[in-house]
């Protein structure tokens, strides 16, 4: 299920329909050495509503069809902050942190 995230760029409100699959693909492309701006631009282009694609491209690329890095990264930051995955949160408790620290400390000696 996609999460709709609205972002205003200039005077236009864009809606990005973000899924776990799409967000994972974006994250994986960056973590495997992909270019961050290009990965972010591709993700945003894929996630924006179809009827808004041309308007988004007009704002996010320059006259030689290259992504405008600063603007692309500003938009992806907002989308990342707003996106809540359908996966459960993982929180490490203090007790298990202390236990693993003790185990690590003794194994290093």
C-alpha cells in the first residue's frame, strides 16, 4: 500500500505515492554506490502522480536535462522524513545493549 506524501515545490503541490518497495529500491541504489542525486530523482519521478510527472521534471532538471542536485535532495529529504514504513520499528533495549557490550568487552581481552 502506498503512502501519499504531499510536498509543495514553488507554487505547486506534488503528491508522491511512496511504497516500501520503491523506497527500498532507492535506498539500495544509494548504499551500493549509486549516485545519490540521480537515485533520488528517479525515485521521485517514479513516485509522483502520473499527471504531475511533466511539471515535476520541469522543476527538477536543468536546461541540459540534468537533475538539479540541491532541489532534488531537498525534496527527497522531506519525503524521507514523512515516509513511515509498514514494517514494525526495531528498538534495542538498554538491557540488551549492556549485555552485548559486556560480551564484546570480554571477547576482546
